[in-house]
């Protein structure tokens, strides 16, 4: 990983989209900082189209597309995209999203996780979700650590679900999609963009961002990626000095300055 200040003018000049995870990428300690929120507006005002790509629920994503300076938001790890089409907000749903019986199947996954990993609990934002299950291991106390997260993920996978570890939750779902596959599908089918690899910079912080790190040649992690480094086969191209929102603001300032 190179330092973000080594991202050169030639690459920056081709960028049109800033894709970013939310939790611990543009937030710090669970809060969207002043610096990070101003960075979102600064990028927007300079003509960059910002698209958060997150495991957070549909309820959050509806607020984000309405109130943040963003072009779209990919939610629940790729199940859907809410996007702005002029003054209208539209929804693009991944074609492999599971059928209505998903709730019963996820209930079984939830019960197995809570029974097998002491201290694990359903995430507080679960009520706002449509397609996935979020098991909290590190957002609210008690903080259980990565070993517990890996056990939760393994239980989900053993029951046939897709599962990814973020910095705070283990997200589980049924359907053949993830952050990357939905991003590619949306940008090609709805935005009609070609050659997206050279038009995008992606920001992340955790293992569930690895497909994006591996796909986009211009990818950047905030400094709090380092504890997860051993879990990643595909590292981001660049890294910031700062963690969370401060790291994101640091990178945005460099992009806009160059």
C-alpha cells in the first residue's frame, strides 16, 4: 500500500466517482465527523459523484439519498441501490435477491449465531433492514473482537448464507450478490458507464471491502485497515495516515488539491 499522497495527477484527472464505505471509513467512533461531511460536500461541489457502498439498512439508505450530497447509495451489501434521477428517488434491486422466505431462513441463522457465540446480538438497526441479517460484534458493548466475528461468519456460511465481516457487524444474506457485483451492475445498467475502473476511487476500512479493493486499481483504505491486514488477500492501492473520517477527509483534500 502506498500513501495516498502518492496518488498522482494523471490518475486523479480521470476520476468521476468517489465510492466509499460508511462505518469507520467516513465515520469516527460511530459519528460522521465535521471534516468527513465537509469532504463529501467539497467533492460534490467540485463535480465528483459520491456513492456510499455500505452494509447499512434500507432505512438508513433512504435518509442518505435524501439528505447527503450523493448520487446514489448501495445498501445491505449490494441488495439494492437507491439513486437520484433528477428530483425523483428510484430503487434498483439486484436480480438475485432471495424470495420472501428469506426471513424464515435468516431467523434460523440468527438463532444459531446467538446460541453459539456468547455476547453476540442482533444489530440495533435490524428493524430497518429488508434483505439481510446483521449480527453485532463490535458496534455496541460488549465488544467481542475478530475471533467472535469469524465464528459468526462461519456459522452463517455453514447454513448456506453469504456472510461478510465489517468493522462492527457480520452481515448475512441469501442471494448471489455483494458490494462489487451490485456496483458493476448499477453503474453499467443504470448510469451507462463504461471503463469504470479508471473513473472510480473506492474508500474502505474492513474485510468486507476486499472485493472492491481487488477490483478497482485506485482504491484507498483509511489507516484503521491495519488490524485486518492479515485477513486480506487483496490490499488497497493506497492508505491514509488518519483513521476513519479524518483519513477520508485527508484523502479528499489531496484529490481536490491536485
